[in-house]
């Protein structure tokens, strides 16, 4: 795989993702020439990860760069791309990259019309905006989307991902929305699930909740990634209605915010257990009845 020529990189903006990827590109030998950022957190982050890089308005960042890295929230990306194209900040021959998981390259159409090479490079990683993220990139993948017919663009995206230390994975434009929904469902909801778990333990008066559950949750994650549905365990998979009923009762009384999520996830666990042959149909039906939301079917 050919390495991209040494590039002048402009980062818009110096958030958690942009600063880390800018630092990764700098470590690969490219030069970060400018970044944008307004918040105190962005300024501090840029000082740590992009030392000596001037902070400029977005249009000036783009004009100074060969490789433009748009590390923006999903909702802000389309307007920024249109604005940069309208102000003629984008020029022919530039590489314009965004890091959003929700979009492919269609969102970069205004930049492509101005002659830039559009790429979507989405790091499959949660970012803290600190130095350790650079090391985590070495174990992560980057989802790449380029124009379907442009093999050279796909190759550029793959080379940039490898240079940043990650494994490139091609994601067709048509698959981008479902790809991102799957990742958000896994990562974001896992965080919510773990936070709920530790909060309920603290309500039970149990100290060091995070330390208590870390080995359990780490083992569960490792098992499901290795073995899929065969790793399912617990009272739902065993069909223990009495235990599940106790869980529902105590959560309704003492952690009602968590009770609805427990019902929903337990129903899905019952379905997967049944489909995997771990739970017979009669037990699955009984669990589904037990786990039905009491509010379902009621007229307002």
C-alpha cells in the first residue's frame, strides 16, 4: 500500500477526535499546520496534543491545508461543508476527510464539486482526548468510505488509516447508516448499561462497585465476542422465572429508572436464547409474558 506524500494537515476542530487524529498524523510524519477551536477544553487539548499549532478560524485552517480533517458533530458537518465550499476555502487537489460515523462521502459533495478528494474515516473507538487514545488506535479499526468507483480514493483512505496505526475496513456508502447504528447501539448503550449497573449496586450499599463488576463485565464481553450467543448465561437464559420476577419487583421499588431497560434487554435475551437453542419455546413465552411492560396495551 502506497504511503501518502507528506501533507500539510488542517484540523477542524480540535475536539477529542480531531486532536488525537491530528497528533496521529503528525506522528506519522505529516505536518499539522493549523487547527480550529474555541472552547477552553479545545485550547487545552490542542496545547497538549498539537503543540505549537496555531488556532485559526475554520476557513483559514482549510485554506492552509492539503489534508482537511473535519472532526465535527454529525449535525454540524453538512453546514460546515457547504459553508467552506461557498467561501471557496476548498480547492482542487485537497483531500477532505470527515470523521463522522453517520455519514459516508455524499455529505462532502460540495467539496468534491470544488475539486477535492472526499473521504470518510470513522475511528471505531471512544475518545477521551488524551494521549492514551493514540495507543488505543493501534488496536482499533477505521471505517473508510470513498466514492464507489474511485479505487485510488479507497487506497488513500486505507493508507491514512494505517499511518494512524489503525486497521482500515471498507464500509460502502449504502451500509453507512446501519453500520453506525450497530456501533452506537453497542458502545453507547453498553456505557449506559454499565453505569446503571454500578449505580444500582451503590443504591444497595455496596462499595467499590466498579471494581466489583469489572472482571465480570470484561469476561462477559470477551465471551460473547469469542462465542456469540453460546456465551449467554444468567436467569433469563436458564428460564428462571422466579429470579427474574424478583429482579423486576426490586428494581420497580428501588431503581425504577433501570426497570424498563431491564425488561427490554431481558426480552431480547430471551429471544436470542430461544433462537440459539438455549431456551425452549415454552420457557421463552413465559418469560416474554412476565417481561411485558405493564403499561403496554393501556389506553391513555
